[in-house]
C-alpha cells in the first residue's frame, strides 16, 4: 500500500506540508492576501501548492489548517551605556502557527537577550495576541533590558 500524497505550500520559501490539498490551498491563498501589498524588506513570491508523492522534509505533515491570528510585537535595543539604538514600537501582523518567531497563543510574553558582537547590544522583545498585554509586557522587558545592558558579556570596560 502506498502512502498518500502530500500537498506542499511554498509560502515565499517557507515550505509547509499538508495532508489535504484544500488546507494547503487555503493557507497559500491567505498568505497571498496577507503579503499582497509588499513588505518593507522587498518583494515576495506568490505562494504556490504542489503535490508530492511523499514528505521527506523536516517536521510533521499538517493534518489541519494551522492556527492564524493577529500578533502584536515590539522590540528595542540598547548599548551597554543604556543608549537606545533601535526601536520598533508595538505593531501588529497576521501570522500562522508555523511562523514560530511571530505566532503565539499567549496574550503576551517577553524576553531580554544579549546579542553577541562588538556593539554589545541588549534586546528587549515582547509579543502576543493581545495588544494591551503586549504593551504592558514591553514596558517590563524594556526596564529589564536597561537593568541588564551594562552587564553585557561583550561590553568593553
């Protein structure tokens, strides 16, 4: 007995396998709507769907349409002396469950991290599905990043 074919959505290089053709086509169609206006980081290719005999790629084949929703995020970057060098205020974008850096089921979550390198940048990032909760988490993350930035391991004395 042969295994069923897999329907692969190619969303501008993001490859997502589906058990059902209709699910793959629905995700590709929504992806094209979401990316129709053109991103700030350059043009995107339209999403397409192809059928393959078997899935040999990484990750499981989706048996259903993945979660999808409006996600909110904000990021700020500080030098060791506390100077703000980049800030992206709270803004929203539509994201799929397979877009792991953008999608979450949490109202809000935040993280601070040291970026390696000679600039010794410390980032604060908040994201989530609730704009007000993300704004609150962002305030907490910013304060924590400011508290930590002077201790960046790559900072020069």
